[in-house]
């Protein structure tokens, strides 16, 4: 297991990994997202619920990661962020879910309109 200690990030981006859902059905707030963090021109990633940013550019971050091929996967339980005031802070949705969303969103309208 490798470690990154007390570094600032260069870039942070998030991408939806599950099927999208309209806001009327609960939206994507608890959908699985891929989070990508760039530190010293190396990209690290982890999967988490929601699109909330875990690390800001003004933060100092430490974490452990595993290398599998060309990917560097962050162990999300080990992420420690320290804000600009020097306080340790917890951000992001740290929960998990047992089953991923696989169904496509339906078109709006009644079933009778769709069937005819």
C-alpha cells in the first residue's frame, strides 16, 4: 500500500458511473460517481456516492492508494483533509450501497400514452 502525505491537489473532477435519473425520481445525489484527483501530475481515483467534492484546492490531503496496472485507486476510508485553517475536516458522502442502479429512466407521461 502506497501513501500520499500532506499534498495540495492540482485538479478535482467527478463523473457519474450509474444510470442517470431525473430530479423528480430522486436525482443522482446517491448515485455512484468516479472521483479523480490530480497531484504532482499523477491522477488518483476512487468511487463514492454523490458528486460532492471531497477535497478542495486550498486543502492539504493525505491518503493511501493501491496500484493496479496503470490505475492508482485511493482507499477512500484513509482520506484525511486539512482545511486552510489547519483543522481536519470530513467532506463527501462516505456511505455505500449494496446494489447499483441498472434501470433506464422512463419517458415522462402515463403508461396509457406510451402504450398507444
